[in-house]
């Protein structure tokens, strides 16, 4: 969306939002009598992924803790909105909760989140959690307030693997491949440094694009690869763990503000529990998905030697010196030198 349209949409959203909020408040202050209050949670991943499970966990937790007063209706798998549409829907209040992958936030004006796309930045989940659970993470979540949304938490998916129609071991194996990416400058550059073309599209369109041979490969944690049914179309998957993919849980500001404090307190508590749950299960979910991929027999799972991993890292290293955005450069430097 261009800037002018985004501004218009945001403005229109605010007007429509205010009118609705006014009417709603006039009509009915939330009270126990009006239960249940329904909050709509839209996301693009399948139910049996770390994000899908955490969304359902949050919904159950909130129902239980509010005695059914608040119901979070979860719409998984792009059934309501695809990834390009989610944030706008949240701003307009047509959904109340989303948890997009952070790779989608930079192109919407939140460039700091791009730091999570940098290849080989995080050694492991512990290194990552120093960022997401520390002051850097808190500042990033707070910055989402600029879009009339509330950043609530980070939910891990996990480390990404590369898949394609040909085996990817050496950097030269990427030459000429059309690789699907999420809308991120860093991810585009990453694919180009490896010698591939980068094609940006919604997750919901990846399977059809592979079927139509519009793309040759993609990257994602194993849980998304498996649950999007990509195995039969991708004969090779390389366990590269070359980058991270995580989600930012966000609420529509007006939906949140309309809730009485006693309910926001309970929902906040439930978000804390759902976040711990999401971040506990992510690794095991991806390991189980990788095992399912291997057992299904469509996709040969490849591992890289130390030499091959080093060659991928060397090919991707220039991305760090090319970072244009000062906030991303500052955050990347902090993460790399572990200064928190
Ligand atoms: C994607 O590839 O677009 C996904 O990883 C997004 C998601 O939300 O998991």
C-alpha cells in the first residue's frame, strides 16, 4: 500500500472506529450481562503450528479465566485475511487480534523489526529471547502504537529451513532459482546474495505458486512447510537454520480500551501464559514437523557440513555492511556484540 493510501485508510479507520466505538459505548458499556464479548483473532498459519496452538491456547485460557465472559474466536490459515491484509484489518477494527510474522512489519513502516530477518544473527533461542524478552523487544512492541495497535508479545515460530526443487548444499545451487520471500528488504537481499531471485508473496499463495511453477523454492520453519502441504512440491529441504521467524501479537487499541480493567487484567495474564506456552513448544513443534516431513517420504532432508554452512554465512555477510536503516543497524550491532 502506498503512503497516501495508508494514511487515508488509517484516517478512515480512525473515523469509522471512533463512530463505532462511540455508538458501542453509548449503546452498551460492557457488563457481565452482555457476555460473551467476542474478540476476533485472525492469522495465516495452520492450527497445528506454534502460532496456531498458542492462539487456541490463549482463547481457551481467556474463556476459562473470564468464566466465558470473553470469547476469542480464532480464524487460522488465512480464512479471514491473508498476510498483506491483516494489519489494515486490525487498524480498521474488522479483527481485534493478529499475530503476523515480524518480517511483514518493516514494509508497513516498522523498520526496526527487520532486525529479526538478518541471516545467522541469533545463535539459538536463548540469544533471541535476550532481545524479545528484554528492553529492545519492549521498545519494538511499544513502537506499534503509532499504527493505532497495541503490541503485546513475541511468539516464536522458529528457525527457517530452505526448500527447493533441487538440492541446496553449495551457494552455487541457488543460482537462478525463484525463491518465495515475505515482504522484507533483508529477505530479498538474502536471496539475491545467494544467487537466487526473490519473489514476495503471501503464505496462502505459496502452494499454488509452486504448483504453477511460478517459484522453485521457499524458506520457512518446518512447521509452516509441513502444515501448508509443501512437501509433495518440494523434493529437497536443507536444514540450514539460517534465519529466524517469529510473530508479534497485537490488539486493536479501541477493542482493548473498551474492555473493563478487570477483563484486560485477566487477558493480560492469559497473554503471559500463552506467550510462555508458545515459546516453550516452538522448538518441539518444528522438530516434530521435520520428522513428519521425513516420514512422508516426498522430501529429502539435507544437512550442511561445517564447510557448507560457513560458505552460506560468508555469502550472506555483506548484508550487514549494507544495512541502510540506522535503527536496524544499531539493533543488529547490539545483538551481535551481545550488549543488552
Ligand atoms: C510466511 O511465510 O509468510 C509465514 O511464515 C507467516 C507466518 O505467519 O507464519
